[in-house]
């Protein structure tokens, strides 16, 4: 959740307040989360899905509402109810709290402890996520030497949770002495793993997870960002990310070379190249002292690059951003890059749309690319709705013109103009698409079955890719 380790629950409360006051649909809620927390569309979708899988939100008649347990948490302001709910859905949350009873631990030590529960994580990223929920609920606190310690509040809640003994599924190990169960107690069911595609960092090794290519890539970027023992891992992930976005991307590295060189092949006058340096930081936050600005300038000159970019986890600090502006180096967080991959999978953009990421020095603003993705998604939605209306209405009314279709389509937020509808119909009548047939004056009908349209476009895409 947004807000850092201490802000998870505050961010969730803001989401719940919106759900209670507005009763949004899932689409509306995703849009609100994206706007309110300044996230990409893909990142907002992931968070909304997580809250459903975690049992916080429910859908009824295309309207979002709080679940019974989430409502109790919200009304009572008892974070123990929320943590109990998450513990019933997510492995090694209450168990992580239990592991801290013996004394403070680092996230690396907790990652090793998770292996006893058959959770073989490659990085500390899973610990970071669980820490956010526990620390924002004041169940754990940071102590010296980057360690986490259980608080008195944490010990009290732990006594009410059923945690499982390492390596044993059926026999729960009760932390201290659990109270008699009552209908009003926090959930104590055995933890189960949330399906990996709905949470920012799933539990198993990436190769074994049921993820889409974009989700797997986004997850690898997030995990590699803090894997300081393997800095090449992030360089490979950054290369793969820009390749996924459509660039010709190469991992170079080595003395005097940039980590990744990404080229947008847009022809003689419009192509551009970006020298990208990827910084892995074990603490999870990139600061100015970790950046060699002179080397970044040398890399841009050496490769005759048009732009220079720095990619790392949670870039922060006024000095870092001031130096980046002064050196005209765009600074992109690994979280932003992961979100761009998810967004691209939903609404693939062209290389020119991504130029805005590199043009200005300092913190990258992904708003322009998000807007471009929204516009593309809206046009795609318009094309779909036009085909639907032609399939439904032409049997009764005959061929339909753009002006007639404009009255029929339902777009309350951003209604399309007659000109935009006509332009979309012109695209759909293209011989390469062949979805509809007709003319502007006589009207249009659906030209073939949707499955044939799908087959035609799929074949076109496959052949172009080859």
C-alpha cells in the first residue's frame, strides 16, 4: 500500500472511506486509487485486486462495499481485526510476528525463518510488505541495526491469533494462550496463500508462479531493486523492461559503459537513445551519495545518447533530485518502471509516448503516459461498444450511421463526438481489420463474427512480429 511502512493502514482507511461514501464500481474505484495516490493504472488495478483477495472488499451488483470484517475494523478502529483478517489469508504474517517473540530480527533473518514454513524467498521483499502491515498497526517497531521488534500491542494481538508451527499444516501452534473463540474474535483460520497474480510480490520463486509475462517482469524489477548481492539482476530486469516497452535494449555494464542502452528506432530524424544506470539498494531507498553524477555524464557522451536516466528503488532526498535536474538526468523509481510494464500490458503505447519519461531531469512524472494509456483504452472501449451496438441493433434498425450510434452508446464520463465515432468506424472498416462494413452515408453493420475479427487481428499481429 502507499505511504511507507507506517502508512499502509492509513492509506487503506482512505480507500474504505471512499468506498463507504461513494459506493463505486470496481472500475471507478481503480480510477480513484490511481488518481488519489498518483499511481499508474496497472498499479491501481493490482491494489484493488489484492483488497478483494484479502477479504477487505466485496462486490455486489457491480458496486464495491466493505466486507463484514473490514466494516468491523473500520467502525471500531481496531487494527487487530484487520491484521487477523490478513493473517487468515496471507502466509507468514502472524507467524512473522511470532518469530519476533524471541527478540529483534533483521528482514534477512526473518526471510531465513520463513524457510521453516516452506517459503523460500530470494529477497527480503516479502518481508518488506508484511512489515508494512505490522508496523502501520504498531505491532512491530524498528530498532537499532535495521532490526524489527515486537511491541506490547503486538504481543497482545499474537495471543489472540492461531499461528502454525513450522513445517506442519494440520496442527496449529497457539501463540501464548489464545482466548476462547467467540463470534466477535478476530479470524483464526489457517493461513492460505493469496493467488500470486493479485499481490505485489507473490510467495514462491518467480519461475513457479502463475503470472502473466508483465506481472512476472514487474515482480522481478521490484525484487531485484533491493537484491544488493546481485546488482546485475536489476540491470537485466531493466533491460527486459525497456525491451517489453518496445525499445531496442541492450545490457552493457562494465568499466566506462552504461548499464543499459535503450534505443527507440523511429526513423532518421525521430529516433532517440537513452543511457540508463540501474542502482540496487539493499535498504530500499536510493540517495544522492550512491550516485556518481560524473560517470552518468560520461556514459551519455560515450554512447552519444540523447537522454540519461537513473533507475533505483524509492529515489529520495532534495539533493538527489536537485542534482538530477541540474545534470538533466531523469530519475525513475523501480516501482514506477514495474507499473509501466503492467500498464503497457493492458494498453500498449508507442515509443513516442514514452519520450516524455526522459525529456526533463529530476523525478519522472508518469502522468502523460498514464493519460495516453487512458485515451487508448477509451478508444478501444469505444470500438468495442460500437461493434456491440451494431451486433444488437442492426437486425432491427438496419445499418446505423455515426450520428445514430452516438445516441445509442453509453459513455457518461467522457462522451465521444460524432467525428471520433466516425473515425473509429473508418478504422473498423479498414480491409486489414474488416470488423464492420458500410459507408458514412448509408450506415454500418457488423461484417463478420467477433471470433473471425479476433482471428484476423491475431494473424496480423503475429505476422508483423515475425
